[in-house]
C-alpha cells in the first residue's frame, strides 16, 4: 500500500473518479476506432492533469513526479492509450522545465495553461535510424547568422500529430556526437513543420504515434533550450524523470487486468465450483498481486527520490536515482506484460476476445517494454551503475 501525502491522495481520488466515470466507458471505443480522444484531453485539462509539471502560478504542482505517477496509474487501470496522452505530454514539457529560461517558460507555460486552448506537447528524440541509439540522429540544426535551420525526420513521436509544441533534439555539431546535440522548442505552425504518417500500432490505439518532418524550419536563438551542446544531457535527464511515470502506467495496466481477472474468477463457475476456488488459479492470482505491489513500491520510491531533487547517486544507500528509475521502468513493464498475459489466461477463450478488456490491456502492456528506452537498454543502465559502485 502507498503512503501518500494528503496532496497526492487527493490527486489520486480525483484521477480515480475521472478514470471510472469518464475514461472507462470510452476505452473500448477508443481502442476500436483509434480516434484521438479530444473530449478526454479537455477533461484532463479541466482537472489540471496537463499542468502537473508546471509552476503553481500556472495551476501546476511544480514538477512533482509522484503526482504524475498517481494520475498515470489511475488512468492506465482503465485505458492505456488514454493514460499515455498526458504522460507523453509531460515528457514533452520536461525539457522546458529542465533547461528553459524564464522567458521561454512564461511563454510556453502560458500557451499550455491558456483556458481557451487545448495545447498538447510532444517529445521528439527518436528517428527512423536512431531508436535506442539516439545519439546517431540525422536531424540537423544548422546555424546561419542569427538563425538555425532545422532539417530531418523524427519517428514514433507520441502525440506527434496533435501536439502544438515539440521539444526537438538535433545535431548542431555532428563531429561531437552527443556533445554536439542541442535541444529546441518548435511550434506546429512554423513553416516547414510537416506531420508525416501515423503508425498503425498493436496497442495504445487512440494515442497517435507519428512521423515529424522538418523542412528548413527557421528557428532563432530564443528556440534553443539551454546552450548548444546540452541537448543530450537534457534528453537523458528527461528520460530519467519520466521512467517512473512509465512504470506507473505499467502498474496501472497490470492492476486493471488483475482486478478484472479476480472479479471474473470469483463469478465464473467451472466443474461445479468458482474458478477462484481452484488452487492453480489462487497461485496465479497470488503471484500477480505480489508482482504488482513490488512494482508499485519501486515506482513510487524512484518518484519520491526525484521529487526530493536527488538527481545524483544517493550516497546513503549507494543506489543512484538513475538506476532506481531504470529499475522501476524495466520491472514494472515486465510485470505488466506478465500479469496481463495471466489475466487473459484466467479468462480463457473469453480473454482472447475483444469483448473483454484484458486482451487490450495485454496489447497495451507490450508498449511499456519498448518506449522510454527499451527494457534491454534499461538493464544496461542498471548493470553499469552496479559495476561502477563495485569498482568505485
């Protein structure tokens, strides 16, 4: 069980109510049609779920990762795709939060918080030839006088087709590799910003994943987040902050599938008794519940450390927050895949049909093992940190 602060407990209750009353009834339709649910985005904004990372004067909570995790988990219990929209939005906001100057923050936060405007933000790092190896990006921002000219293509960008603002990473000095990458904010209406194809996905249907093409997009120094060459560090800091929230999404998917499977097993009668009375089912449910609680503990431990602004390795426990963040993501994603698969198994043939939500949850869970750094990459991060401590 979580030991939430009064603030976080209140946010959780609001998110839980919204998820059950507004998101759950729409989940099946969103998955079947793939239509971007602007009606839910509007509700998220009215509840402050698009402002969680913003300063208080803009209606936000000053970059509180735990709040983002709580909201993401509750929404994911009923709809993975619907939870991904505000989650990916905040990943897009994080580079601005990390590296933006006061003028940039005032300008961009005001756009996000404007009451008459549904402004979604997207994080644009991945490219067709630069996924896990993001340092080999081929998007360039060439400086010419007072301007940068942005050219290239980004791929698999969540919220890409519907965002108004993008946090974009591009090479400003290709000879320096990661030290030559810079971060910019780019607005959708800039000349030369082209929305490419949207991917036809296995899961998370309803949350768009899209190509972005930049054709000689002219930027000024005011678009530069931080300094030239700081883009890689900004991107890695963003991912470090966002991984617990992806873990929370995975936990929500797993919990939602577990809840449904338990309810089904309690009501379903086979061979003259409830499924819940069979020892084999009891063992499955016990393992599923234990995994979910363990994953949740990892997620909120990492979120708590990030909220304490512990961005360096925690010297007291010798556990780096970067490692803990990776552990939270990798373990929770694996748990989500395992638990949703077992939920499908408990429902048997019905679990394999679209009439029941567990097959959707299983498809959605797979995405959590891939984005925000694949689970294989997370294991590299964890292992390197372990070896570094052993030989420090």
